[in-house]
C-alpha cells in the first residue's frame, strides 16, 4: 500500500483502513507461486485453510488460550491483517510462520486466510521458521534458547552466525543457551513465567544441581529478587569446602551420573548414588526439615 493510501485510510479512521486492506486482499485471490526459489511472493494470496499444514519443525509449542480466543474474536471481526508465510509442499502448503494466526483463524471459522507463498528446501524452511519465530516479542527465554540451539544443531550454524542473523551480541546468545543446562524443574519455571531470566542466570552460577535446586526453592518460597539471588549464590560459592578436605570419591559412570541428576531434579533435593564395582550400592536422598521430607515422599507417591 502506498503512503498516500495509508494516510487516506488513517484519515477515515481505523475501520476505513481495515476496509482498504480487505479490498486489497480480495483483489489478490489467485494463487501466487514465486518464480524464483527462496524469494517472497510479490502478491498476497488467500489460501484455503484445509490446504495448509502446520510445519512439523515449528519451534513454538506454547499458546495462551485466552490470548488465542481474543485473537480469534478480533479475526472474526476484522479478518487477518498480517498475512502468514507458507511454502509449497506438493499440492498443499506448509506453514513457515504465523501458527497463532492460523489456529485463531480456524477458531474464528474462516475458510481461507491471506498468505505470502515461498519456495524453500527443508533446511531453508526450518531456518526461516526459527528466525521468523524469534522475531516475536512474547517468546519465553527457554523457547528462545531452544530456537538458538536448533539453529546451531539442525542448520549447522555457529553461535557467531546465530548472533549475526539475530543482530545480537554473541554473549546474549551464549546466556540464553546456558539456560538449557539448568535442571528441568527450573527450565519449566522459566518457561511458565514463574522465574525470570535474571533469576535463572544468577542460579546458573552454581555448579552443582543440588545447589541450583536449593537456590531455586529459596526464590520460589521467599520471593527473592534477582539481586538477592545473586547475593545468595555468591554466599554459597564462597562457603565451599576446600578441595583438599573433600574425601576422594569413586567417579560414577556417565549413565549413573545422569540417573543421579534426574533423581535430584525430580525430587528437588540432593541425591547421591554410591555404586560399588560389583554393581551393588545405595541411594542417599537429603532433606532439610520434616516438611521437606513430606514433600519428597509426596513426589515419590509414598
């Protein structure tokens, strides 16, 4: 739309602007497939919903139900203002970006939606989906971190290349990726919005899983600020027992170490597996009070 048309639409009010966009969408109803591979179509096409398949590599999985319903109500009234992006997939189309709009359009009862149609191979498609998804402002820190990791693992990009594509400092990408080293309970809290990235970044400063889980519980139980968590982590790090005073322990095989970490994460407390060479051993589970013991027993369904 030209600047003149934009000004005219705005001068007549929002409804006039929406009507103008609706007219433009109606005049581009014929399928438009770009002639040059990888380029965005010059026109917007209205594509039937039953011809659109969700991208199986879509990095986003969490959708707020109330926000989705509000978007569906808006679409029912005004149609979709921002077209989704699709790619040709045989006789159908596969979604690159705009899954919220697609889902909400189905909820609103639309039969077709406006879309840009592109052509791309699988890797290009995944990279486009990840990059376009990362432009959204409402992604949580774990979704961002997972998308960065997928760009590196599946698109064979380095941290520097991810940072360059996202116009970010490499340190920013590194900080997000470090979140994925936290125990599952803490990652879930970040994903659910119960723990901020600032809190999580402070907790990462602790090396041991049981220390991280202890700091996490302190945040949850006492509502600590980021500065308070940073102070707590600093205190915990400075109170370490000198290495010379720690008795030598038999190193667990990697598989048993993973089991130990998984149990610690599941029970949200320190777990120690003592395994002897003959295969026998014992499991030690720490608790810090009677109520903490009850919490652990509930976790174990006892």
